[in-house]
């Protein structure tokens, strides 16, 4: 992507409308992503763990121009739920946008609350199996690789998105809310 395309993407992203919720995940108002960032509002987000037939998890690297965690590796596809969407609809949209994965059954595993200085959100966790091609969204995904969670898959020179790692940890430990 050239600098103009990146600029246009960032402007569109900041203007996207999402739902602000309270600490119990109850809807409050429709707001822009820019307002969420400026006022540290709580939003809804999706986390989709994509596994292949071998049981490997799809790990992707975020582009360097992402506002949050640029260049970090992410264990989950997903993103903010748009205004007017439910968690499942948001998960389907994000999975298709980021990785080109569509038409798969998404399994819902529950929700969790994430509260960090850079982000406050309710996250809904899903998983699916996909053995087809990965089509990376150039605005958001820089690279993809498959990992075996039962190995020491983390690399010392890489950074990982903390919210997705928490989602994975809570899912694997059975610590998600219904």
C-alpha cells in the first residue's frame, strides 16, 4: 500500500461506527472509533481462532500502520463489532475481511472483559476450521503462518497482541463467560 492508500484507510477506520457498551456489556450509544479512542470507551470485539485439519492455529502479523499494536502477531482474526451488528455477524465479517475465510461454521465459546490502558472491550471468542487459502487483507494483515499451540511457538524477536493472547488463555482454560 502506498502512503495515500494508508491515509485513506486510517480516515475510514476512524470514522467507522461502533457500539459503546458499559462494564456489563449493555449498549450505551453508537460512536465512531475515533471517539472510542479519545474517550477510552468500552466496545465489543470479536476473536476468531482459525484452525486447520492438522490442529494448527493461524497466526497473522498486523500491518505497521495499525493504530493499535502495529506489527504485532495476532493469534485471532477479528476486530470491533460494527454498530447494528451482533457478535456473530461481526465475527463473520472480520474473518472474511482479514483472512478471506467465509462460509465456515463458527463455534461460539463465550465472552471476556479486557481492560488495558490502550483498549477496553468485551470480547466474544469463536473458533473455526479452515483448510482453504488465506487471502490477506492488505490494509490489516502483513503475514500469516500456522503454529502448533502444543509447542514453544513464540519467538523472542516478535511481539504478540495481549488481548488476543488473553482470549486464547481464557478459552483454553475454560474461563469465558456465557
